[in-house]
């Protein structure tokens, strides 16, 4: 698909229907995260969903004691559908290949961000145990999905 910014993310299996904000990089080079529990955000320096390469969408598992946009991300299963609506009126539908959990200090940067020869999608949130002292989760949940269908504009 040609480049077109994503505007909405739908994941029926876990009840996600959210708008999307733009995300960049923080000063330390890590992925910026949304400022609150909703909406999710897409990384603007990666391919847009449907283009060749890995599109990146991140969201919070919880926020200020309440479930965040990706609270149930860990419950996705292989084959579940993820649809991204785009500014050009088209929609890209992806199928979940796997849902994996990684310690934050062992985040698989290459597996998530490296070039791939097809249109892919990576959804990222926090997971695992919550470290109260650090006020942070110890792990990341990453959903790996591949383009399965296109609804043209």
C-alpha cells in the first residue's frame, strides 16, 4: 500500500477501538509513549501500516490505576484480526502471528524495528510484574502481525 498515516486502530478480539496520535523518539533514542492511557500512538519514523516494513503502534497497559488502551493486548491469539484505518480512506487488516513477552533490558530491537520484505505491524505495551519502586513494568508485550487484507479507499 502507498504511505498514508493511520488514524484509527480496531482489534475486535480485545475490544480496542481507538484513534491514533503521532509518536517520535525521546532524547535518549527510545520510543516516545502516549502521554495518557488513551489513545494509542504510531511511530512516525517507521512505515505506515500497509507499507512494506514494520509499522509500530504503542499504547499503555494501564494509566493512573485504570486499564489503558492495550490492557488486554497479551490476550491476543495467533490469527486474530487487527485493522488500521488510514487518512486516505483505506484500511489495512493484519493477522496476529505471535504475542511475545520480553524483559525490558532484553527488548528485541532488531526483531521489532528492522526492515522486513512485507507489510508488518508491531503493537507494543508494558507487561509482566510491576516494580513499585521504579514505577514501571519489568517487561514489554509485543504483538507481531502481518498484512492479510486491504480495503481500498
